[in-house]
C-alpha cells in the first residue's frame, strides 16, 4: 500500500520552509528529516512522529497514537498516529512541533 499523499502534503505545509529540511523515501512511505535526523513521516495512513523516548508513554495516551511497530520490534521514541489523531491541522501541528523540537535538539548528521 502506498502512503497517504494528502497527509504528506499536510505535513509539508505544516513543516513549512526551514533550513536543513529534506525528504527521503523510508519505511514504505516518506520521511522528513531535519539536519539529517528523521523528525516525522508518513507510513500508509499514519503519521510517524519521532520524540524524546522519555515522552513515549505519555504520547501513547493521546488520541490515535500507538507504538511504532512495523517490523515486530517497537521502538521507544517513535510512534504512529492514526487518522483520528491528525484529523485537523491543529492536531497535526502539535505532533509536528513535538517532532521538530526533538530532531532539532539532535546533532546534525
């Protein structure tokens, strides 16, 4: 299954133009990288969010969020957010800002 192009377009709009931002096909979808570090992406109909691993448990309690487990090995610091959790631009913007904050704090690759 291809990734949700409409969600990817919404992510692009929300990310806007910023230095160090790039796109790369990954996970059978698309990833958005900030200074070479993955920040967020789209896998099928879900938003991929990278965040501080210590914030994973709290994030998983939010609408539409679940473990990032596409290989049978869930990863702390990565979650998937289903369509209900990004149904409007305000919800999407909160997830994107979380991902940007984490990626921006990492050393550039």
